[in-house]
């Protein structure tokens, strides 16, 4: 990759750097043949694992199975940026239109608690995932971003964020915590923790298996069928698995199921990670508190200082492949690696001599209205959760606890949250879907270029992209 400093052992794709550090898990056995369970979960990522965990804890007698095409944690659960944050996807106004403002505020508070719930479970279950609750810093690096940041802060004050939940940092505090070049203003929230995503996925899968949940890997589900006078079912190449309930926990891979091609758009997100940086570089950057980092650009970045002193940074890159295709190998295009490298050096000039050791990408699920959802139909026996739009590390935990209550027919605060039962229209057919997403991100990048060129207000390009996207 010309012009990008790479280590001698640089790898592009082959799952993620997180798995490179710990090694790929040994594959579990595939489904042996047709069988029946109480609850069948399709997908072995965070959503499926958390759902199985909480169901089994609540009802140890339940017979639960997880069916996974690759291995548990193969998808976004093992490839993400390691943000265990209280952010959730979608428009608060849309959620409020369905259930009211107080319900949305309740969901925000539930997300605050979900961050701590994940930390609690990892500690109690002995899952070592490099968890560190250092909070989240968002930076604005031009006047337009600063204006948006202030408007967003004012809006969040009306949606359940108190001063203790999100605040503007003083210039002295911002410089002391983290030196980001060109920062005009920064906000801080304590409701975020760094995690090593693959460690969390592998550890959680081991815990769930030890509880007595069957996890069958190398097992491709091609179709999910509702009850038709009997049980719901997941159809696989190795036999049909029936159950009282079948939960779809396939997130960005949902389009591979029969009849689900336009349900959620599989959006790609890419990352690079540097070699470990020397103490002299960290002396210039700071970042000793282990905070997560984001910015206010439209084509935004997300970053962390890893437990072994690297910088991992990600962004959207090439966001969508025609026909909702997904790349199992996880390779990232050269121009995306170059873009992420330029962003890293722009934000951290002191790291300009660091070399990139690994690049990869993953796929996440995007509903047509960009709002996450949890649903269970007791008549058909079908349920699902997902559409996290990149905020899934903590939202999956909330989803797992909510699905537990729905399956067990419990009327709780979780089942009253505004994302429960939400259903939206499908994405447009091709080629409209591909052309629309391509146009949206072309406009977002054009908006960022204009705003970086002394723009003081949000670019009209970004407003147009927002209208097209339906966000």
C-alpha cells in the first residue's frame, strides 16, 4: 500500500486484529441433524450470546441452542471498535412518536445502566476483555462541528442527559486528558468503556456454553419459518431445528436469510491499528485515562488506545456492496486504509512515524429508519433484535435482557421501552439501494470537506444526505 507505513507483518483482513492478538477459537461441532429446543437462536454474536445468557440464568431448565454459520463472535462482535457506550441508534423523536418522550428518556437511562451491566457480568463470570471505563471524548475540529456539538448537547439535555452524564470539557482538561490536533471544543461522558471485542465475544461464548446452552458452529441457517400449527423453525443445510421460539440475531448478515434481503442494509465499517507506540509519543498525546474518542464529522471516526498501547481507529470507508453482499474475509480497500491513516496523523501528528500493523472491516445492520429494534411475536414464535447501526456492543446487552423478558412473558420496564415491537418498511430494491447509499456517503464526505474549508455552519450537502437517508 504505497505511501502508508506498514509493519513487516502487516495483514489486511483475515478477520480482525483483535483475533490476531488472541488467536482464532477452536471451532465447535456443527449441528448433528434435525432436533428440537425450547428457544432457537440464529446467530452467535453478542445479541445471540446475551439472549442465551440471560434466558439460561433466569430459567436453567430451558433448552436453548445457538446456530452459527462461522464461529461465535465471527461478525461485528469480533471486529468492532471496542466502544461499550450508552449511545443508541436512531431518532429520539421517532421513538417518542410511538411511545412518548418519557419512554425515550427511560431507554437512555437503560443504556447508561447497560454499560455497567456488561462490566458487572464480565467481572462476575471471569471474562477478561481489557475492560476499562474511562468515558468518551467527542471533539469538534472546525466551527461547523462545534456548532453541531453545542446543538446536540442542548438537545440531549431534554432527553435525559444531566450535567453529570455529558458536559463540555474545559480547555485545560481537554489538553490534560488527550491532545487532539485542531480541537476547538470537546465534550465528555463517563458512560463508556473500552473493551477488546474478540475477548468479550469468546469469553461470553464460553460462559454461555458452560451454562448448558448448545452452540453449533459451521451451521448455515437459510430460512426462518413461523409456527404453522406446530413450532417455529430454523432451516439449515444439516436439518431443521424447531422450537417454541426462534430468535433472529443475525444483525448485518440478515440479508442472507430467505425473505430478508431488504430488511436491514449490511453496512461496512473499516479499521486500522498501529504497532505499539513508544512512551515518547504517548507523552505528546496523553490518553492515559483510556477514554474512547469520536469526532463530529459526518463521515465520523471512532478510536481507542488499546491495552497494549496502540491506536485503533475506524470509519465507514466503502459503506455498502451492491446487492447487500458481505465479505467474509474482511479485507479493506487500499484507499480506505489510506483515508484512516490520514485521519490518524491529522488528529495525532506525534504518531506520524507509527506503522500500521493490521486493517480489516466488518458489517453492521441498518434499518430503513436507522432505529434499532427488539421484537417477539408469541403467535408466530419469531423474534429478533438488531439494527444497531454501529452502537451494538452495549445495545446487544439491553436487547438480550429484553428478549429474555419477552420470551418469559414478563411485563417489565424493559419490555415497555420504545424500541420494542418497532417495525419499519424495507429498503428499496437494487439498484436504488446501492445508488442511494453511495450518494449519501459521497454527500457526507463533500460536506466534511466544505466544513473543513472554514465552514461555520453544517453544509447543505449534509442536510441533503440526511433527507435521502431518512435518518
